[in-house]
């Protein structure tokens, strides 16, 4: 019984291995190979964000005084840059970015960050920018020394 099973297994193995080798090269469609090669080249292209600054210091401000700054960036990659989200570490900081607008390679863009001046003493907030870059996320930072109301110069500051 074992001999019969072994003989049948061997026969099946020989049949399958020889039938799969029949004219395999003839079955390859050269147009599909070209399409796949072009697709692979396109997938290697990636967007890259190069910021002029990664951190902004508002200096000493009075508590409750609105502040804002702009983070300028360039797409130094070889694919269109798409920012899908920008999220601050707390609700007192609000980022605004070019939504639904791809940034072409070599083009520039801006991310506006508004801070409402809350907190006390040294305050640091982070903004996480999510985009189709190799890293997937970029981290920006704002900071300020916040004095209680009445101890610093008042008025909105834009830098």
C-alpha cells in the first residue's frame, strides 16, 4: 500500500512539474511587463517637506494675547505633496494648511499656526503634520513665555 501511494505521489509530482514548464516564456505579455515597470518607477517617487524653520519662539507674551506664525515649506521631493492633516497638541493652538491642494515638486506652501496665548510661564506646543512623505509626519514646535495679564505688552503679534 505504501509503495502504491509513493508511486502515485511521484507520478503526480513528475506530471505537475513538467506541465508547468511548458512554454512559460510564451505566456508573458510584454505590454504588462512595461506597465508594471512604469508603475514601479512611479511608486519610488516620494514627496519631501523642507521647512524654513521647524520651531518658532514668540518670546515673552501676556496671557490671552493671540499669536500667529507661518511655517513656510518647499516640496523638495519628486512627487506631488499632499498634506492630509495638521494637528496641534492642544486646543489652544490651531494650524491651517492648504487642504485638497497638492504641492508640486519644487513649489512652496505655508502652514499658518494660531496660538491663543493661554497657559503660564514657559509654554511649548507641537503641531504634527501628516503628509505623503517618506516619514509620513513632520513635527513643528511653537513656544512662548506667558506672563499673567497686566505684566507684558499687549496686542496681537504676527511673526
